[in-house]
């Protein structure tokens, strides 16, 4: 597969950073973060593990 990458495209970085900032601020629930950024709970936790 020359020149092709498999799998689902990654979320835009600004949404990920926004979600992480919201999480670390302790002002928002996980549900509010996922609603505002469009990032799933599972994806958010995956980024928090790294």
C-alpha cells in the first residue's frame, strides 16, 4: 500500500488539546467535554493515558 495509510483519521489536535484542558480544569464533566469537543469518552481516556 504505497502512499496510503489505513485506519480511521485522527481527531484534529485543537479539539484534543481543548478536551484535555477542560478535563484538567476540573470544571467540566466528561459528558460536557465529549459534547463540546466531539471526542468520545474512550478517546479522551486514551489521550490521558499517554
